[in-house]
C-alpha cells in the first residue's frame, strides 16, 4: 500500500493506492465545529443532495444513473468526533479495469461532483416536494430508536447526563427543528457547507493517484477556510453522582452505569482503553462483567461495556429484570475494582493483546476501516494501524490500573420494565 496526501489549498486529498480490493472508494467530508452547525439543516441538506441534482432532478433518475455506472453506491451521512461535525458523501465503484468503457472513471467523477456542485436549486430554493419526502423519512428515522429498549435507554440517558451539551444532541436534530427547515433555508445552508467547512477527500483503490487527483482538481475548486483547531475530544465536567429511574412500557429493564474521565493521554485513549474495555466487558464470555453477571449469577439477558473516548465516558449496559439491579450494581463495582487492583492474570492479559492485534490485522484488510484509520490519522493525528501494532504490546497491567483510577462513577440510569 502507498499512502499519499495532496494539499490542494482549499481542500486535502488523502489517497491509499492498493491492489487489495476489486472496487474503489471515494469519500468527501465537510468538517466544521459542531457549535456552528444547524444539525437538522445540515443532515437534511446531505439527504437532499443525495436525492437529486440539476442533471438528475428526481430520485428515479439518480438511481438510473447509478445503475448505468455499474451500480455505483452513493450515500450521504452526518457524524461527530468530539467538537467536529462531519457531512460525508461516499462513492463506492468498480475498479475501471473491470469495465469496458475507458472513460468510466471520468463518468464516476462527473457524477460525484455534479451531485455536489450542481444541486437541484431553482429560484434560490431546493425542490419543495423532494424536501417534504426527505423530512418524512427523517421523522421516521428520528423515532426508530424507540423500537429497541437499549437504544432508547442509551439516547435518553445521554440527553439527561449531558443536558444541553454536545453529547446530548442527536445528529438529526429534533422533530421541531426538522419541521422548521424550509427549501430556501437549505439553499443558504448549501452555501455555508462550502464557505465555512474544512474539506477532505479520501480515495482508496488500485489507481494512478497522481492522475486521479488531477482529474479531481479539474472538477472541484474551493476557497480555503481560515485554519483553527477544532478539538477532537469533548472534555466533560465530571458531574457529582446521580441516579435516574424512568418508567417504560418495555418488557425488560435497562440498567446503564456511566464512568466519566477527561484527562487521558493519547497512549491511554488509543492503546489502553481498547484492552481495558475488552477484559472488562467485551471478551466473548471470558470478561469480568459477563462472568459475574451472566455465568456466575444469571442476572441478565445481555451485558457489555462501551467506551466513547471522544466524549469522555465509559458505559456499562445490562438488560435484566429490575429485581436484579442491586446485585448487578455490586458485580459491576466488583469488576471495576478488580481492574483498578490489577486483579488480572498475566497470561490472560497477553492473550487479549494478541487477539486485539489480530483484530487490527482484520480491520487493516477491510477497505472502509482502512480508510477510516487513515482519515483519522491525517486529520486528527490518531495512530495508524502500523503505530498501533507497535504500541499495543507495550501496554502493562499498571497502565490498565491507572486508567481505572481515572474513571469516576457518576451516573446510573434505570429504564424500568412495565408493571406485570
């Protein structure tokens, strides 16, 4: 594999030339400080750009064009890393050598940049009918989490723990915010997308990247945005402990326990946290949480431990009957104390390191995880796969212990099952 970064002034292009894959992938990211972004408008804009363009003014015409490009896969999405809001457009296409048309790559690039640069805007507004369709789909998506009790518990608990702060807000906005957006609003939001964002393009495939970048330059120019540092970590205020109980109509209680932190080192975030998380709650029936909650005490239907380093928290999640909460709390605290006390067998620790390194190898062999890693490496300075392979073996049980000491038990959220 050959990695190369191109600085084109108004935007950056990150390329990975590799013959590992039969398809190629291009992702265009528009990145901005989340506090300056209208979440509902930005997501609706992304969906509108994926729905139609001046050349393809309906979804049907877009789909026909994608089929003619040998089923090019095209999608838009939004996400967040710390304070960074990302609006992304991805294009997954066949390698040109598998296609008869010699100008196939040019057609793919034409489609991609016509979609972004020539939107279906007339008289200063997007198409009203299309907007209503996109809004209806957004309303449905916004409520989909309510179908699953764990999803409801996770979203509701974050809204309560981080009330009004960045981690409490959903990338889609709210129903009220969606309803308020007009077709003219999105036309103004489109201008902001290009005027106020950093732009990075990622390309992966067995391509002549110098030639590809020239083709991109011929189709896409953008004014540079004044450089400022957008933190890739949200540093929370460590809240005093609180517990909240929420009644529900679900058949099963959800018990979530949050530990917060805000002073991890780069080594801890990238190397210690994954191993800590695996041994605590994600090691396929051998982790402490599963052993104490399920195997030894039969307290729950499922359990696990999730860490979000960019938002500064770790979260235990347990699906159980509410009469088992007291015992589950005791077992969770026992598991955490053992991590802090280094109550971990050295052989088991080394085995988990080897398994994690094997998992890194699998991820490096996947096109999308490979691209994600390179994008994060170039944009935010995250460790590359190669750097992680070198650093993971250096993690010690003392590192695990020190991480545990930095995690503060701050919040319990109980979504109670309905009464029988």
